[in-house]
C-alpha cells in the first residue's frame, strides 16, 4: 500500500494542479468572449500557447510526485518486503544437461577404395533402403561403379605381366646355369692346381717339390735360386722323380764313357808296346788311339751333358713346372673371383626381373581388387545412409547420385547398426570435468518426448573440438558419447535428443538456491535476513545444479537468506522533504 504521507502530499499537489487548470480555463473563456470577433488564426495561436503553459506546469509537478512515491516505496520495500529462503538439509541431485543427435554406436562405412581422378557411379540403391541379414547372405549389390576403364587397363597390364614372368623364369634358369658353370670352373681350376703339384712332384720328387712349393707359397712371384737346385744335385736323396732319373742317366753315361776311356787307354798302351816291338802295325796303333779318343770325347760329352743339366735343364724344367703350379693357383683365385662376379650378375638380373615381375603382379592384383571393389555388396544389415547426408552443405551442393564421380577415401554411404544406438553430444568446458565414463544418463528424444530411455556415458573426448572459423563463438566443447540401453525401433539416426547425465546424488546436504550466493571482492557471500539491514556473511560452496547449491560452511540450516542479494547495502536515511508545486514554480 502507498504511505499515507505520500498520499496526502500527492493530493495537495493534485489540488494545486487542478486550480491551475481552472484558472487557465477561465482565462480562456474571457479571452474568447472579448476576441470572439477576431480571426480564427489568432484564436489558434492563443490556444496553442495556453496548452504549452499547462504542460510546463503539469509535467514537473507530476514527475516530482512520482519520484517521491518511488523513493518512499523503495525505502519501504528495503525495510519491510525482503524475499527470503530458509536454508535446509535435503537431497541434491547434480546433473549435466546437453543436447545432441542420435548416432549408431556401430556403423559400417562404405568408402571408395579406388585411386585416380575419380570413378563414376553406375547405380546405387535409394537412401533409406533397409538391408536385412538375408540381403547380406545373398550378396545384394548396393552400388555399382563404372569399371570399364579399369578392365581395359587390366588387360594391358596382364599382358605385360606375362612378359615379365617370362623374363623372370629366364633369369632363374640363367642363375641356375651360372651356379653349375661356377662349380665346373672351380673344380677345373682346383684340378689344375693339383695337377701342377703332381707334375712338380713327378719332376723333382715329393720332398724337393714340397720344399719349392713352400718357398713360393707366400710369394707366388718369388725367384727360385740356382743354389737350391744345385743343393738337390749335391744331395741325391733330396731329389726324386724324373730329374733324379735324368741325373742318374747322365751319371751312368759318364761312368760308361769313363770305363771305355780307361779300357781303350790301356789298349792303346798295349798296342803301342806291340807296335814298338813290331808286333802291331801302324794301323792297329792308330785304331787303338782313335778308340781311346772316341771314349774320351764321349766321357767329356757326358760330363758336359751333366753339367748342362745341372745348370740349365733342371732349373728350366723345374721353374716351368713350378710356374705352371703357381699359375694354376692364381687361376684358381681368379676363377673364384670370376665365378663370384658372374654369380652376382646373375643374381642381380634375377632380383631385377623378380622385382619387376612382383611389381607388375602387385599392380595386376591391385587392379583385380579395384575391379572387384567396383561392385559394392551389402556388408551388414541396417539402413543405407548416403555419405553426404551428414553434411547439410554437401548434401545441398553435391548430393550423391548416379553419374557422380567418387574419389579415394570418400564415404559413399554408411550402414548404421540400429540395434546399438547412442547420442553424440558436445559438453561445455564448464561441465566437462564432471562428466566421466560409466555415469548413468536419461535420454529424451524429441520425436518421442513421452518415452524416456536409459543410457550410460562411454567416452569423453580428451581435447576440445576444433574451432570452425569465424562462425564459431570461441566456446570450447568436448564431444561425448552416450550409449542407449536396449534396442528400440522407434529411434532413428540423426534424431535430436536431450541427455541428462547424473553426475552425483548428495543426501542430507545443506542447500540454498543458486541465486542467493553473490560474489563480493572474490568472496562468495549470502545475505542473512535479520529484520533490519541484511547481514553479509561469507560462505563456502560445494556441488550445485541449475537450481540449488550446496553450502559446506558459513551457514546453518534454518537461517533465512535473501533470494535477491542487493548490489550494495547502505545505512537507512531519512527521506528528503517533498517539494510543492509552488517551490517548483519559484525555481
């Protein structure tokens, strides 16, 4: 109710205003009587001037009266009309409420696995087609891509594959032949070394041959000293083989020639005596002398032959055989190197042709897979949803239809599993720390608001969703998955749903409405109703929901707190004296 003093003042001001109006009206009537004969334009100007005077008097008076009444009323409300709430202990259910879209938790995405610039869609089933398990078992075709270009390319590549396969088989045979050839070459070289040693042993004997072979073993280019061979001649027991036989032959020749020389020397001496006694003729003496000279020459020739054998024949033959043996060993080394090189070349050719063949084979197999991928069959039961349907801009600008080209990695369509549905929502960053996997949730689908569903949080993204350009207001949200329990045919992918996640359920908690807590200088305070000026008190808060907040300190149950905390509490002041119309007029 309006205060009586304010009402009396308002009546006084209203009386003064009424009198002013009466005086104005009386003046108007007098002026009308005196100037009734004047023109209409003069009357109009006077009427407008009178109304202006009335407005100048009425508006300030009314504003003053109303301001006084409002000030009085506000003061009265501050003192006597505070709305309060009694702090009490009760249950406090903490929930996070967000909206999202229904999405299948399991979905089979059919992607384009073909490369190149794109491939044309030859046929595709209508969006929304229901795929049954029977369709899956029968291999129902959902989409057919145009594979004519791939088939032509496949024919050319298959022909090239045959050529590469022939080259690979030829390289395999060449590699096998090279292996056998290397075995033969190495065996021949090893046999040449063995034969060289045998020839040397056959010439000098095993002892001398081994001794010489040991000298050239470390250095195949070592020179055989003549003194070594002469040692062999001086030590018959060290020599063997054909050299020993030749040496003995020369020695026998010398021995026989020397014997014959000694014999015919004696014959010449006897013939000389007989010739001196005239028992032998000059011819007999001359013949005996010729026989002695002949065997002397024969002996000298045998000595020279032995000397030549020691100086030239034996070293030459020995060096030749030793050189042949050393050359055979070197040839064996070269044979090993050559066979390794030839085998390496054969292996490189084999590996090269094999790599070419494998690459071409992989290319042909890839073409086979791509041709097979052009026929997309039903992989699982569900509902066919085009890949562009998830993006309204893409669905509007570039919908999937027959004749379109699809590219590698592009989603052609997906088949969600309707038996396992959920809600994909985005939780604000202010609430994301309260949402954890495993928490229960209540789901309300907008298409069926009277049928609530139970669910559970299964995943909360560790990072916020990326910004979406200048249209994004900069709010950080986290994608969260909530699974709906059971299978429900009335739920379809893409439907809008509200999710209420049960974060906590407190029992016997001291609660007050959230609006009673105000921030003052970084402190949380409540204002306690005391019958006079409200008392400011600092409090400590706990969990909260959209309506109530838990008070963990600073407040007791049963205390009354102001529902609308004042912005500033001032001490009570006396109202200013009201001003009258006369005071306003005086000003």
